[in-house]
């Protein structure tokens, strides 16, 4: 015997409901909260959160207005040694320095 159930707020093969995806995206975009911090708040893995909101973030970046009002940009690169595999990680961020 098999059982299948359909829930309209969540799409097939999705891990978060649409409302949770938009909430997480807003936290990242508007509140400047990092993906790992959002994942901790929801009790989920950061990869799961990122896969759920990546499409929304890509839509933002595709919008020509996304850099409207930005006059000064900067790049920050960090390297740190972690405890798992891979042990060396690099992060590159683009920062809006317009004040």
C-alpha cells in the first residue's frame, strides 16, 4: 500500500512552503541576516535554505534596478580554516559602501 498527499502551499520536491521561502529571502535581503543564521532560526541545514531561496535571489540580481542608488562598491574576501571537509574556505562579498 502506498500513500500520497498533495499540499498546494508547497510544490513538488520542495522543502519549504512558499511563504517560508519569501520570509527567508526577506531576511537575507532586507535584514542582512546570513543564510546560516536563517537556517538556525528554522532548525534546518544552510544548504536546504539556500536551495530554497536561490531562485528568488537570482531574480533580484537579474533586475537592472538592483544597483540603483549604489555609488560606491567594495569587495571583501575572507579565508578561514574549518574543521570539516573542505578545510579551507574562501568567501567573496560585494558590499555597497554608499552612505
